[in-house]
C-alpha cells in the first residue's frame, strides 16, 4: 500500500470520527431519535435500562439506502 493510499484512508477515517462526534454532540437535539415507539426503556429504582431497537433498525435502513446510492455511482 502506497503512502498516498494510506494518507487518503487516514483522512477518510478522521472525517468519519468528526462526523460521529458531531452526531453524538447533537444527539439530544434530533427529534424522535431514540424516542420511537418500540424502543425499550425500563427504570427500576436506581437502575435504568435503555435499548433503542426501533431507532437502530430505522438508522440501519437509512444508512443502507445512503451507502447503496453512493456505491452505485462508482
């Protein structure tokens, strides 16, 4: 692998880390994300269990569509 390819890979990885960080920073401000019907939220005493199963499925479908659209362009 040439240095040129490694450099491009590192830039892509850095951009991905920045994007993930931005999403995590503004996650609370995105409406309905993590609050969809079907998301599991159990609170008993001091213990809280939260599993956003429906949100995960919706995000997976959206990301699959986006990746397929960009992948077909190549």
